[in-house]
C-alpha cells in the first residue's frame, strides 16, 4: 500500500497524524496543517491520519 502525503501551502510535508491538527468543535473531522493552520483536503487528511510512522 502506498503512503499518502500532502504538501501544504506553507511548504510543510504532511505524512503522519502528528503533522495534522484536528479542528475542534465540529461534528465532522476537519483537519488542518499543524504548522500554519491551513485546512487539508478531507480525503487526503483522513488517509494521513491513519498512517503510522513505523
């Protein structure tokens, strides 16, 4: 299985759950870049949130 990665507008390379920040106060999961707070596309963020760094 291939790894999902995402390059944020700020230049951050998002590959694992710790690279994301979950937006609180919503009923659905909305993920943002941990470095700058830019929203990450939903399907991509969900895939990244399930990846382990091992």
